[in-house]
C-alpha cells in the first residue's frame, strides 16, 4: 500500500510539473515595437528598460514581452509586426511615432497596437493612441474652470502641426471658451499678434487720453490722480478671466511674456497651459506665476524616476514612463479577461489606475483622467 501511495504521489507530481510547464510554454506574447538602432535608439532603449521594470513588478510568467527594432521606419514597423503576429502576438506596444503606423492597416484587425502617440486617430480601429492627448487635457481644464468659476477663457494656440489635435480636443471635450486665437509661433511675430488681439494699443491710448483729460480738468485732486494714472500701463477692461496657452517650452514663455507686456499679468487673469511634465525652467519664470496645468501624477512620476535611476543608473524620459503604465494596463486587461486575447479587450468599458493617472478605456480609445497642478513662487502645488 505504501508503494502504491508513493507511486500515485510521483504521478501527481509529474502531472503538476507538466501543467506548470505547459502554462509557462503557453505564455501570452506581447510585442514591443520600438527603435533600438539609429537616431532614436536611446529612446527605444529607455522604453525597453521601463517595460522590463514593469514586468519585474508584475512578476507573472504568463506574459512575455518580445521586443523588435522598427528602426523608426514605417516599412520595418510593418515587417516586424508581421513577424510578431506570426509568432502568436495579438497585442503590440508601439510604435512611438504616428508616421510608423501608416502601413499597419495592411495587417489583420485582430492585431492591436498601443501606440505611444498623443495624436487622436479614429480611422484605424486596431491602432489605439495611448499618449496624453488634447481631449484628456481639456477635460481636466474644464474641471479646473468649474472649481474656480472661470467662465470666460481665451484660448491661445499655435497655428502649426498640433492645431488639428487642439481643435479635436476642443470639440470632443466641449470646453467653454470666450474666444480663441491661433497665432504664428514665430517668436519675432508673437508680441505684435498678442498686442493686436488684446487691443493693447487701444488700451494704451485710453490711458494717455485719460491723463490728458485729467490734466486739463479743474479737479482739485488732479495732481494725485495723475500720479496714480502714470503708475498704470493701460486703461480699459478685458473681456476674459483666464487664458489657456496650448503650447510648450520657449513658445509658451514667449506668449506669457507678451501677455504680461500687454498688461495682462497672471494676477489679473488666470494662466492655464497644457501638460508641461513639470518643466523645471517653468518654475523659474516667476513673472508668469501662478500658472496652472493638467498633468500626470507628480508623486508617482518622481517615484518612478527615482526607481528607474536606482535600477539603471540613468534618467528616464516621459515616453518610457508611459510604457511602464502601458505594460501594466495590458496585464490588467488580460487578467480581467481570464488571459484570453480577443479584439474586444480594449473595446469594453474599463478603467485602470496607473502611475500616470487613471486610464479610461472604451471602444478602442484611451483617455487619461489627469491631475492638476499650479506653480507659484517656484513651488509646485497640487490642485486636484
């Protein structure tokens, strides 16, 4: 009897071992299509490291990441994606740039791409834009408007390649705007354009006319009034309570500086901008403060940067931060779908709390529920 029990124990052990081996062999392959050579290889390597960091944190051998070098080429993106599909991958994280998605409609619709781009494109149902897009940002700005009872926001946006995305974001979010102006981003032209749209020269002349009127008056307090008037830069109301500057880096600063020059400082109207990824140089622009913006979760972002540096001894970039969350998002949706990959996995309404914030998934589209921050006196403070 003892030998019989021992025999059955051995049989059960081998069955369990075989089952675990089968599970390991049947792991779900997730493609990662990124540039690992050429001009953008450092970006690709950073993404690869971040994805490995996420896989290590997930610690589940039921998923396998299979990286491929697309050389930042639409043709190579198509070729490596075909190869991954033939190897059993049904989900691919990547490509990074929108141009590399151009030929992917030649592939089967059951191959899903999570592109890093923030450009909205609903024409290709199997290519999901996972970047922080303009809809997500305008949705957060709307919440900030409501909290602060801002009812007359003036949108300033550059008339360049991002304008199409801004217009989509305005339309989908249904943001309340008093007016909008699309400027030429040439720095030599910005100040003159802002002068025109804010009626600066008219308000300046109003002040000169008022000083002249008081000087000619018989008002007993006219000397005191003249002194007060000369402290002003302009006279005349403005018909907006906030400005939304949908721009970044030096052009954002040029628009802000021009608004201040035209006597519309942030103490007079509320300055709002787009996600700045906590640009340290913006913290030094004290004349533009306070300034407010939607963004990824600051605490999580700084924690991620620290963890990345501790593991790899180098700095991560924003796209790599997104790749960490996309890996977690794929795992979460697979887990909820009993590790079955089908073309409905990104179609069902779902939400996922990542490091960036909350991902909202519905009908093969992703939007982000962002946090909101302000910079004042060089300090970052969380609004919501």
